[in-house]
C-alpha cells in the first residue's frame, strides 16, 4: 500500500493506468485546441487556505450556485486534456446537448451535495481538487514552496492557456482550489490579468482538530503528516504531534496572509469558515463585489442553502484540547476563543 495510506485511500492502479492511457491519447488534440487561448476572459477565483479549513465546503457552495465554471470530478479525470474532458461532460450531462434525455435524466442534483471526505467529493459533477492537473506544471516536492529558480522552469503559458480553455467551455468565471501555491501566491497572481484569491480561515483549534482526525483517517495513525508541508516543516518534523498541528495551521495561514498582502485589494478576499456556514449568501455577495470590480457581474443565485451546518464540536479530551491551544499560543501569542 503506497505511502502508508489506509487501503480505502490508496490509489486504484487499474484506474491510474487507464487514465494515463486516455490522457496520453488525448494530449495531442488538447495541445492543438489550447493554442487558441492565452488569458481567461473572466477573473479566475482561487480558493486558498490551510488543509481542513473549509476550502472544499466553500468550493462546493460556490459551484452549486450555478454561476461558476469549475473542474468537476469527471473533468479531473482528463487532467492532461481538461478542455476535451469538459466538452465530453457537456455531452454526457448538459440537457442542451441531449436527445430525448438519453444521458441527462436525473443529472439535475448531481452536484448539489455538500458532503466530502478529506477533500474528496462524490458524483461526476461535484467539484474536484484537480491536483493531477497542478502536478503537470508544478513538480511534486516535500516542501510546498517553490524557489524562484524552480518557478522559472514552469511552462506558465500552457498553464494559463489550459485554464482559459477550460473556462471557455461554459463561458463562466472559473473557480478552483489553489492550495498547491499557498506559498507562491504572488507568482500565481502575476500569471493572470484578472483573478481573485479567497482565503478561508477557520478557528485554529477546530482546524487543528480536523487535521488530527484527517491523520487518523488517512494513515490510521496520528504521527504521520497530512497534506501540504510549509517551509517550517524542518523545524516541526521532530516535534510532538500537537506542536506539528499548531505549526501547520499557523505557518500556512501566515504565509497566505503575507501573499495576499502583496496583491491589489480587488484581488484578495478573506472570509471565515464560521461566516460561510452561517451566511453563505453574504460570502457570495462579497465575492461578487470583488469580481464586479474587475468587470465581471454575476447573476444572483437561487435555490441554494441559506445556511450550512458547521463542524465546530470538540472531539478530543479536555487535556488534548488544552495541549493544542497551548501549542498554538506559543507560536501566535493568541488565546483562542472557541465560541462560535
């Protein structure tokens, strides 16, 4: 079993081989199509945040409004040819391309669920993290911070053109996770004429608790690091688990905040997980305002939840809670307020 994952989280080797074959076959056609594109027409919305902070919930809610393009679980299978994948998705799931509901009957609610497991959603129209696509352009490495020397090797023209091509299929602004470049926000921003970076923050205790649960779920042990590693990982690697969790949350959010501070006001937006759950329509309105400053007016969504169920319940012992809070206080100097 790869990298110590629990069996239920291990990759399916048959699927991996099939996807590699299909993407290899489609790559040439995709390259021909993408040559027609340079920049997306609309601002690209990048969801940034620490792992387990609510990035998936934010992505799910915003895509359920029906006013954004996004990489679905189906499109993500075509990581080397996302434009072609999106066109195939239209054929399979969009009533405008159907005949007698042969393929689209029952598709209406396929992307409306708000459940997920460790960032993974269910259903072909549900939003995907799209990490395979990101890895095509940004090399996998232990510390998720790219040096200027590494960034100079990135095929940025093709990266941006692929995103522009994917946006063009539905003609709506594209919303996608950008956690892969949490530590290189300035670089990513410079690639796009129009963009909005949304940083979702969660109460640090509940963020740490959720990361602890993710370690247990993904690896069946809490000593294994889960998700992206900040540059400070070298200092945290040999620390107790509680200190690692505190460092992961603190340093990741600190890096994102520093990155956003370098951007123009219309390109950045900070929201709290708790506000997203209590007033998702207010979060949508704030995002719509940011997009409007860049010449993109969104339709007001209808028939979406007016409130979401927050995950803000203590699951660890009082002693463990105090250990996590204490570890975070050492780094940040903050006393955490658990009231929600």
